[in-house]
C-alpha cells in the first residue's frame, strides 16, 4: 500500500483516538455545571478525568504533527484557511488546561465557580468547533489552483457545518455522561444517567439530520464504505442510548465509542483520495497525491511511528488501568 494512503489512514485513527478520549473530557466539562451542584460534586466530576485529560490531548498534537510532516500542503492550506478558528481552539485548550490546574489553588467558592464556568464554556466551544472544522473538509472551502485558501472566516460557517458542530456537541456530552455513569460516585452517576436520556435523544435526532444533509449537500456517501460506516455509527449511538437507560454503562461506553470511531471513518472514507475539498473546482481539491511529502520523508516517519506509537498507546492503557476505579468523596481527602 502507498505510504501516503497509510498515513491518511493513520491520521484518521489518531483523530478517532482523540475524539473518543477527549470527547468524554469535553462532555464531562460541559456536564460540570449541569450535574455538579456543590463543590464536592464538582471536585468528584473533575477528578474522574483529572489523571487523563492532558494525556488525551496527545492524540490531537500527534495528529497535527502527522499532518504537518506527511501532508505539508494540507497543513498549510488548513492553517491558513482555518487560522482564526484554530486560534480560538488553541486559546480554549490553554484556558481549559489552566482552569483544571488553578481551580484548586484557592478555597474561595467565588474563585472556584469562576474557573468552573471557564471549564464549561471552553469544553462546549471546543466540542462545537471540532465538528465545524472537520465537516468543512468534505463540505468544501474556497481553495484555488495554487492550494491557497481564498475565502474568509464566514466561508467556514454554513447550515451543514453548524449542524455538524451541534452533533459533536451533543454526542460528546452524551459520551461524557456515559463516562460519569462509569467513573463517578453513585449519586453523580445516577444524575449522569438521568441527564443522558434527553441529551442522547438530541444527539440521535441531530445525527440523523447531519446524515440527511450529507446526502443533499456533499458527496460524502459516494463511497459505499462511508455510507455503511455512517449507518452503523448511527445505529451504535441508538444502541448506546438504550443500553445506558437499562443500566449497562460499560457496554454503552463501548458502543458509543464505536459510533464515534465509525463517524470519523465515514468522513475519511468519503474524503478519500482527497484530504480537503475545494468549493471552487474539483480540480483544485487537495489529494493524498498532491499534498503529501516525499517518499523519503514518509518512509522515515513510518519507521518512527512503528517505534513510538505503541509506546504512547501502552502508556495510556496503563494510565486508564491504574485509575479505573470510581471516584468518590472519600478520595478527595487524599
């Protein structure tokens, strides 16, 4: 298989890992103010992701680095076109990380409430922005014959991309609720299960709308593989919602993770062999062939990835295994 194709698939896998792991991070951040009614409950909620949230962001950094090294033209066009949006993402990620660290530095309730609001706002904003950004890859943006983005900020916003953003927001929030049902103290877990019901219904409805709009406004489903992946992802989301409702949170987490993974797979399968669609002319599309690095660069990157990706993966698995137990109020005493 061509190394360019291998790296295209690997980048899809990296985004899948990021959305699965950071997805429930964002969801937990959004639910912090919706479920946590006092400082103790909020500390428990934050501590469910405390040992892992920063490690989850490694997947995004690695995906960005992989795009930069394997597909420099894709990276250059994306960052020039999405400059303002990506700046907002970067600032939100920084503020969110600072909030987790600074919240406990002062026992003032006003201080902690302020940082809790920052966690909520940045988590909500990031959940929307990632959906908007990735949906633009397939919807199409103004790219000319020299691979330059020639549009403005508002060319990135449409009904389709907004629906995609709302979809990721609701799916990630539902994902966070499932995670809390698994990891939080029983009273908070019950609250998470309760709020997951309407959020899950919303996620199902908006996901169905996104699939419909993908048929009408994009060529995403010209690929049969993309269509199959999207349908199974949608069914998995429904199954996850049902399973959580009958108290099977562990299986619900797996099926919702499958839904997220297949959603990313549907996007990348529909894009292939393109990496970004031009809304000006199909001839101006960025493809694996015209956006990739030299064969020597791809070969070197492949050798490095074979060594380091399993190490990072093993470390994250170990981290989740060590912190696999529920977080209770008693744990806050340590």
